[in-house]
C-alpha cells in the first residue's frame, strides 16, 4: 500500500506515495511516530513538533496540515489516524519537522480497515 518513500533529510521528515489501488476506498492509515525533542539545542516555531500534509499526485496540498507531537524534552511516541478515505485524491502524505530541536527517529504506517 506504500509506494516510494522519500527522505527529506536526515532526521527531518519524509514523503510517502500511496498505492490507492491496494487500499479499500473506506480504509484509513495509522501513523506511528517516534522522535526526540530538545536534542539539538535549536529553535523552532510554536505548536507541534511535526506537521503532516495530505497531497495529490502532483504534490499539491489538498487540505490544511495537522500538527503532531509536543515540545516536551525527551524521546516521545505519538500516533495519528490519517483519514485518507475522506478524499480519494490523496496520493501522498508528507511528514516534516517544524522545530529544529526535534529529530525524527522512526515512522510506522499501518492499514486500518473500517468495521
């Protein structure tokens, strides 16, 4: 269900292409994120540590972004449901850091069928 995954820089973020033909039309994804905050001593804007964007096939943003994670120092784990079933135009999901104090450690993506 995942196509090409592109790294946006070491510990910074990634873009994931979706293979919609391998997903049910009412199926969403679950994003699991592990990150370290406060490890670099840098600064960043307020709000979440990372931003999730939903994009079309040409890389255009389809909806507003979602902030994920907090700015508490240490290694953190977060989960977010990616509601891709709401819009069949979503072909790509991007995860990028908003704070240069946050380092991306790990990402897991799971399929979630609807009951």
